């Protein structure tokens, strides 16, 4: 699936979700909740940087979960990644590999890897006010 097709699919899925926007900037697909880029799918279409922006709310967690589910579904990836909270701490886990790690803002995951945590370096992508 091309990035523009993915953009259309995610926009369609999120069109009724308040305060959630999807756009493309610098070749990366960005899902934004309010003013926070909660998920950035990088141009390689494999790596995703996740961010709560410090907003550890049910809505933020739900949008990240929905985004990860949509990405793995639309990109036809067999393994999937989930997010849950336990006693106020968020955990990211790989449903197929049994891998689990405490969620941290800015963590980068590879959607195709069973132990999905990778380092994307110091990638900072801001979505412009105008979407592609």
C-alpha cells in the first residue's frame, strides 16, 4: 500500500474521531491528537514513533491503539502490537512474540519485528498546518 492510500484510509477511519487528524510531512504519515503527534509512520513504511505528549489519558491510549491496529491491518502485517495500562503505567507489547516493554514517549517500533523496539535516532517531524 502506498503512503497516499494509507493516508486516505486512516483519514476515513478517523473522520468521526474528535481532535484527531492525519497528514503527511517530509514523507512520513502523522496521526495527530490535539497538538501532539501520537504516531509517526516513517517513510520506510516499517518504523513508527509513538508519543503521548505527556497526556496519559484513555483517549490518547485508545488513539495510539487504533492507529497501531489500522497500520498493521492496512499494511497486511501478521503480527500486531498492543498497548495496555496497569496501575497507571502503560506497556507496549507484541501479541505474537510475547514481547513487552514499558511505554516511553518517543519510542520507535518496527511493525514487522517480533521484538519490535528499535531506535529511530533523533527524528523530529512536525506536521505543518496544511496537510497533503
